[in-house]
C-alpha cells in the first residue's frame, strides 16, 4: 500500500549540508551518496539516521558490506548515539568463508538475492521506517545477472521503500571497475564526496530533483563529532540592512585624516613595512568600537594571542578587559588548519551569531600562507564582499617588504580588495627614523591629502599635524620646503 | 520423482530446495555406485538431472543406461562445450544446461519434459 506524501524538507543532521541543499532533503525521495573509500559515506548516512531518531522517526540501516558491530564501534568513536537506529545486517558472516564447498550450478546473483530481498521486505513491512540508509547499493550489483536487471531491481527496490513512506539514502562505491552512472540516473538527488591531497575533503551536489541547491565544491571535515560541511560562501546570498555611518578611531587626528572615520561595510587595507604599527592601528578602531558596545574579532596568522595582548596592553589599549567583556575576540589561525571556506564559516558564525561589527585579518601574507587549497585571493574577495553585505567593517593588514625607498602601496596586486587604503611608512628626517601615515584611497568620501607623523607611545597612538612643509615624503627621504 | 546426480553436495542441496519448493519429489545422489543401485531399483523416476562434473568418462555409461531404460535426462555441463553437447546427444540426453543455469530456464526445461509439478 502506498503512503506517498507531499515532500517536505527534512534535515540531514549536518547543518552545513542542509544549507547546501537549501534547507534539507525533500522527504519521500531517494538520494545517492557517491564516494571512494574513506570519504565518509557511512558517517553521512548515520547523521541522516540519527537526525531521524532525534525527531522521533523510525529509521533503518541496511548494511551489506560492513557488519553492524563495526559500524557501531566506529560510531562510538565519533560520539554517535546509535540508539533507536534499527539495523538489518546483511553482510557476509565468517561461516561463508569457512564453508569450503560452494555451489556452482546457479548464479550466486540469483541464489543470494532471494533471502536478502525477503529479509528486507519483512523488516520494512514491520518497521515502516521513515528513513532508510543502504550501505551500499554497490553490493546489489553483484545480485543482478546483468546491468538491465540491476537497474530494474534497484528502481523497484527504491520504489518499494518510498511507497512504504521512507526517505532513502543509499551509498555507492564507484571506481573505474564499478562505474555508477546508472544509479545517478535513478536517484532523485546525488551527493558526491571526494578527497584530494591538495584540496582535502570536498562535497558537491550534482542533482537534486524538485529543489534548488548550492552548486560548486564545498569543503568538509570528518571530525571527532562526525561530518562537518562548510558551504562555499556566496556573498550575494547574504545581506543585512545597516546604516552606512562612519566609525571613528577615537584618535581625533586620525579621524581628521579620514574625514570622520571608516564607513561601515567597507574594507580597509592597512599597509606598511614591518614594525610600523599596522595592527595597533586596527586594534585602535576596535577599542573605540568596544566603547560603543560593539564587538570585534581579530584573526591572527602570524603572531601568538598572548604576544598581541601584551603589545596592546603596553601601549594602554585595554584589550584584556575588552576580551573579558566580550567586545573583542582574538583568534589564532594555525598554519594549514583551515581551508578558506572553513575560515569563512567561522567568520560567518561570529557575524551572524555573535554580532561582530569589525573583523580584522592580520595579515594578508599569513592568510595566504596558512590556508590550504588554491584560489585564495578570490576566496578572500568573497569573504570581504560577504562582510560588506552584512555591514561589517573589514580591516586587512598588509605587510610590504620594502622599508624605505620609492613608495609602493601593496606588493601583491590586492589593492582592488580595499575600498580604503591607509599606509604607514618610515621616513628619515635629519638622520632620525620617523613614521608617517596617509590615505591613498577612500571610496565613499573625501580624505586629507597630506601625510601626518605617526607614533606609537606608551599612551597609545599619537598622530601629528599635517606635514605640509615636507616634500618627497613618498621617496622616504623628504626635504623641507624652502622658506618653511 | 526426479533423480539428481551431482558430486557437489552444495549443488545437490540447492537443487533439492528449489525443486521441493516447486512441488517436485527429489532423490539426491552424489556417487556412481548409489546411482547404479537407484536406477536399477526405482521404477518411478520421471526425469534425471546429471551434473557430469567430477565423474569422469564413467558418467556416460550411466547416461546410456538411463536412455536404455527410457528415463529422460538432462545433462548439466560446467560450461558450454561442443564436445559435451555431442556426447550428450549421442547418449540420448534431452537437453544440455550449461552452468550457471538461470533458475527460470531450469524450471522451464523440467516442465518441458515432465509437465508442471503435481
């Protein structure tokens, strides 16, 4: 008897995957999970079933390859509670191997299929599962005498399950020896899992009948808590209403230089040589934000958290109390720890769940060196665009190698990322090493065209009056204008 | 009554299960001596299924005997082999079934000779 229902969205148990699927799977449909060995097909299936148990559904795991005991053991390691999941273990028993004599008169396909089919039919009829996971459908291939029979059998099997009210997920191990195009045609949805040394684990959805889905490749991880999917950030899908007001730094001279401050929802590149005080300048904006009760986050790639805290405390920027008060978070990103999309998801969490209003990446070189995978600049571009849409002010620290000599704002062709470009540089004046700060670009407003002296003292950032009587500042060896 | 001669006990079990389920009565035999005895003693054999694997040339003598007693028989051969086919026809087999036999064909061949199960 058919108990077909109007499809509704059901969660997979993996929030990132539900996002890729635009809200989850459609119920009473069939989904193929493809992947090579070790890509997490069973883990994904268990998430799907565990989510069903959590929602009070009846769920069934049909295993044909791995025995139930192995699956339970592996699930324990990743902290899964398999209670409530009904298992139908159809994997071969050790006796199969011990029996020396075997039959040859009929095809094993014909002989083995029958008892297996009977067990499945009996279990489904008595349990009436809402969710079924089959691990894996590849085994059924060996029960069919030819590919036509296989297709017919799988189609009718899936139909039987769906007609009995189930949403079905079935795994397939594919390789050159066992192509599975036929299964892709049969399923309502196809989720592909793969692993490569350079990109890590990647998921993509190649088919989802009756629903839109987020295309492209999404990284995922197999962690101690199971599978985590990090949907690729598509900036245009995120937007928040915000007032494009100016946020001041709290240092009057700096705000004068910027004609009031930085606009919300813009990206500012702070560029300069090593030791010029770029990070401090960024933190200054956050300190002022903290006074307004706003939250900021710094992602540091190059230095340790404690070192940054000590540096700021030494110049009277109270970062420790800001952290304790919840208005600042400093997050250290270890080399090769994340892909750009994983980092983007972490940033999204800060913005969407913890209402961060300023995000600083320190530094651009660190970002490029620390993150895994290719296409880093375009991923950073997407992240900045997303933050802009969400009204977050972004600060990117960019270190230039050149300490003196002719001026060059950035060395990596990334100026286009910034709406605003602030630079700090060393100057030699009368044999003394000094620093100057200036603005090269500010997309949304005018700015002061002269430079000012920039100094970091024990009381914080000090910025002087406009250096109107010096010329050739950008060469690094300025001269006094005659008559001044 | 169907006599099944097969040196592989697993095959015997499997054929027995299938035929019994199909409503046929079966006599299972796995060696030639026993086969000789049953062929001579039993008068109600309607069909014999002879899996020639594992018996050597001696199996053809039994085929000859079955034919002379007017007991129809089918040869089960390890694979399609024209030599076996020729020998089978020579000794009076009603058909050759190469392994693996498709179950549907297996029953059809039996029905063609002795009609549907009782």
